[in-house]
């Protein structure tokens, strides 16, 4: 078995780890199930979650599904691992009716681990403890006409804001301070939902894209600087101006020939960003040049088909990409001109829908796919000579050594994010709802 010291490589799941039939105990041990590999489930077999593979695991529903969300950085401290956890999400719905959509602030708290502490009390005391361990969710929402394609949150000084790309072809910026306030006070939340939510409007809106889009990113280095990209192949730069507004350059960055799918600012340079497109390319730009001449580097055929998502490592000169071909590729920006990735992984058997580097561990990343898998990877993995018979398991024999964990159990996965302040905690959104989990592998 491939493993890094201190880590355990696991094929776990969220409903799922092992395939077990009604007579499995008499036929032999349960087997590891991997989607896209090996025989499909037989009649009477089902996937059973292995709770030992998780330190933390919770699910939440919000009514209409959310295509996109972002984690709101809070003031509870960095590097926190003590349970129970509290976290904040900003998300947007994709309801069937345009009038039924909402921009939402979620406060999820009292998130305990999968293993309750041993109890020596009475049955009544155990029931009370179980009740005290139930996760809690407060939800503040405001109406939004049109399905929300992507949400990204930033702090502008002391003011939290969300940039929202919607199917109506506009990018809007909403102030979040009031929503963050009311999710802490049940009475204030009730008052807000009754009297205030319909009055919340965006503080700024831009309709110059002339169509809808998905690509969106706040600069991590220059407060208020924003990039937006659309399905018409155009990218626009937003520059903050006094008074809480923005100047949006009407001249688009020119280079892509099809829809711009994702954007990422450099974590180390104020003026550099990356983009990926349905034209199969990844491009690196510098905004100091005129928009028509800003493209510095291009990999024309980064994937076999659309390049859906990218993530720029905060700690290494690496760019991670995922495409319709199901491949995950790592690009060393020092060798970007070569047009060849330094690593390619092919575990997903459907388009990759989201990728993100771990914010603290430079070699770890996660990906989600339309095959309903979330995978965790570690580039620093080494072969463990003490792994024993695990490596002879035919289900695991041909897996990449760097693959740490396969999470299943979600339906139509769309987006994932590592929590920047809670190491190892992943949050995902899917048609089946939100999932918050931490595995034993990271």
C-alpha cells in the first residue's frame, strides 16, 4: 500500500466504503468498492459507510441545490482542530424557477466527530448526550432573481462581501455583514427573514459581459480587485474605487476562443492571473499590459477537451487543473512553456468539476468529479514497506500511489473547498446537499 508516514490511504465514502450483500458474512469479507473499476454492484448489494475512515462527517440540506459556495473566513482563530467545529458558508441556489433563488449565509455549528466519547451513564443520560451532539444550522437568505452560477467571498477591510455570477448575465456584489450578524441570534434572524430580506440589494452590479458566465476570483493580495470571465470568451478586470464601488475595464482580455471556465489570481504576484477555457487551453496573464497583449504564456492543449477548473498553489509554483477528460494535471509554472504537465492522474471516470490545493500542506490537493467521487491526493507519498498484504488487494493494486482517499455517497458533485482555518476539513456541494468532513488520511 502506498502511504505517507503518519497518513493512512483509504478508499472511504460518505455512504459508502464497502459493498456488502445480505449473505456477505457467509461468503467472505466485504470488499473495497471503487467506482469505474471492477464489477458493478450485484443485486442485493449496497454500499456501507466505514465511519472509522472519518474524523468528522456531517450533511446538510438547504432546499434548492447550490451549484457554488464559498467558505467565509471567521474570527474564531486559525489552525483549529478541537471539536465541535463552527463554520460559515455563503452559497447560491439553482432553483427550477428563476424567482425562487436565494443567496444564503449558513452557520453550521456543534459539528462533533464521528466517534462519540464512551459513556458510562444511564440510557437517559446517553440520550441527553446524543441530543447535545446534534449538529446545528442557522440560515439567513435574501431573494435573488436567476440561478447563481458561482459565489466567491472576500473581506474588504472589515466588510465581508460576496461576488455572485448569475444566469441572468450579471455579476453582482452583495454586502454580507447583516447576514453574518443575524445567524447568531434567533430573534434577529426571524426579524430579518420577516422584514428585511426582501430589501437587500447588491451594492454593485456589472452587466457588461453580455451573457452569463462562471469564472470569478478575488485577488488575495490586492483588496477588492476582482476578475470575471464569461461564456463569450471575455475576461474583465474590476478595480475598487472610493465609496465602495468598482471600475470595470470595458476592454476584455483577449486570447481564449471559447468559454472561460475558471480564473485564479497568483498568490505571490499582484498583477498575474491564470485562466482556463473550453478551448482546452490554460493561459497566464499580466494586467500591467494592455488587455489585448496581456497573455504571457499559453498551453494550447492542456486537456483533451474543456479545462473546467484550476487551482494555484499558495506555497509552490504549481497550477492544478481538471478537465472534461477526467484527468488531473499539475503544471510547474517554471516549465510552463514546455506545454507538458509534471504529473497527470487519472482516477476520475467523468469530468472533473472542482480542484483545490490544501491551504496548509503544499503537496496535498482534493478534486471532485461528475462520477460522484471526491479524491484526496498527496504528492509526497512514499511506498510503505510495512503495508503488507494491503497492496496485494486487486482493487487497490493499480491505484496511483499518491491517491490517499476516495469519498463517495454524494449525487452530482459540483464544488469543494478546504476550510482555510480548520486543517483537513473539506466542504462540498452537490445535488444531494452539503457535506462537511475530515478523513483520517489528511
